[in-house]
C-alpha cells in the first residue's frame, strides 16, 4: 500500500483533528496494508449521533392549578417537561404538586422526575446533590431547649467550620473519597472536612416541633452535600458535555448525560454513593451533637434524600426535588419519609406505595409559584421587620446571619393545603404523623453581610 496522506483520510470521510498526523505516521511507519489500515482507522470513524425523540414519551402529571397564579406556574412546568422528554435517553417522567420551573424551557423543574435508560444526567440532580431531610425524636424535652442547643451547634452560611471547630471525617469514608477519581483532589477533600456539620443557605433549615401523635419534641434538618457535592456536579457536567458533543449534539447542554456502561459512568455512580454517605453523616453529626449537649438518647430517627438519582436495573430515576416512596430506591433505609412544607406548617411524616402515576415518588415540599425576585417586589413598601413579625407570629424563628430573608417566609411558598390536598388526590403518600412547628433556624440574607455589601451599607 502506498503512503497515505491526511487529505486521503479526510476524503475517506474522517473528521480533521489532532489525531490525523499521528495516524498518518503510524500507518506509514508500520506499512499497514489496506485491510490493516481500515481496521486501525475504525477507532477514529465518526460515530452516528443520537437524535432527539421525535415522539417523546409521556410523563405523569400529578399537579393541578387551583388559582390564576398557579396556572402560569403549572403551564411553565408542563412546557418545560415536554421539551425535557425529547432527551433521547428518557423513557418516562413525572411532576409533583410542588413543581416549579428552575430555568429555561427544557430544564427539569423542581418536583420533577426523569427516568433515563442506562444514563446519568448530572444536570437532572443539580449541584445540590442529595439534598435531604433527617428527623430525630428527642422525647419529652422542651422544644426551646432543643432549638437553643441546636442553635449553639449548627452552622449556616458560606464556607465551612474553622479547623478547631470541625467534626472528624471518618477514616473509612476518607478512604472511599481518595479512591474515586472524581473526588480525590485537595479541594474536594478540604470541602469534605471543613463543611461537615454545616447547612449552607437558601431554603435549608433546622426545624423543631412536636409530634401530633405523641407530643414528643422532634428536630428536622434540611440540607445537601454543600461544596463537596457541588464539586462533583461540576466535574460531572464537564464529562457529560464531552459525551453530548460526541453522542447527541442536539441535546440541551443541561440535559447532557454520562453513559453508565463506561468507566466514567460507573465511577460517577460510585461517587454519587459516597456523596450520599457524606451528606447523611452531615445531618447525623448535628443531631448527635445536639443530643449530647442535652445529655439524652434519641427515641427514633428517619432520613431520606429528595434530590438524587435512584437506580432500578438499567433505569436511572432522576429526582429533582421529589421524595422517594418506593422501598427499592432506598433499601438501606427503614421507616417513613419526610416532607417539609414551610416554617409555619407541619413537617409531614408519610408512607406510600408505587403507582403508575407517582412512579414511586411524592412531593418534597411546598415549592414556589413565583421567583424570589418577584416575591420581593410584591412585598415592596413594607419593612422586612413588619413582614417577618406578621408571618412568624407565635413561632420562634431565627436567622443565623441576623439578616431577615423574606423570600423564605411562608408567603414565598405554595399554599401548603393545596399541596396536601393534591397529594391525596394523586396518591402521593399517606400522612401518618405531623411535626407541628415550634420554631426554626435558617441562614437568612447572608449576602447582606458579604464584604462588598457591608461597605456599601456603611457608606449609605
């Protein structure tokens, strides 16, 4: 066979790229015959790309608009889900009563479930991997004692704990982190150490109330994997984007996926499980330290995530703010599931079965009908203190930063009665107990205390 050139390779249908000079040199140096040359070049042949679904699979609708405000929200959710379901890996999906849009059309909404075959979509679990809730039953201790003790221990806001204030990262978990190429970096390990026992900001909270059934005091925490999980998400999105460009350029960037049957896919799945272990521990250290400070033993404890990916054979259920009811999704967890609504409403303790409509999931909370910005505009003209006093009357509500965040007050969320009514209507879990609110702690408007904002406020 005569010497081959780069032009000949392109004429044969191969894409130009950095690989061509090396391939030309390899073929000519090794004097490959025509058959050997074609066999060698097969690895560089452009793969047939995967097109979007022309007839997208249906998705289950477990939501109904009951007000004019809800009509716009529900319409946006359904429109976004229709676009999302064009993603070629998806075979099923659903939306819950607390659903609300989270971005441009085609992005999975909060309260959405997307079922993919043999694929993990980092964008469909989002940066707040394994956002979850844990409940500990403190028995007959007074709610204020529990809230005060927890307030002295918990940590909200940017970053993590000081070195002197850190909880110990278990050696076996550190070993797992170091053994996974997605997680084994100085930055990742530093976040795993410093942010253990921290709750972040936004809608994350520490809630104390009493059981409707027993009168016992219960503490509920809500937070995810913090910067440790966000780092994995960023890496996952980069890897998924590489696969998207090669496999399905028509797929939206946010819906890119990592094929599970690749080294990158199996290792990403393993990394998700490590993040899950860390996040559960992130709740446990706060609950255990509060128990220790009060000198008591727990009566009971429940935990579940509502922002994760759940595997059943070759199907991957991406829950973006949806509570797993199905036992097969959480085989290591026994007991009921937890659904918080807002700071003035009970935390629901639920159980339920998988149905064709719910896909094995329930809502994760109350959701929002409008954005934070839109909610602030509605409240313009009134002082934050007046709004706070009105909406938290009778409750012990604290903002860790000392700055009121009106976008986390009850009026910022969907009507809790509507969510509960539609849970019953669509068969999304049975409420077996409620944690009636006493008070809670949230981060508050931490951005007000950012260095730049402090300087501006001082000048004004």
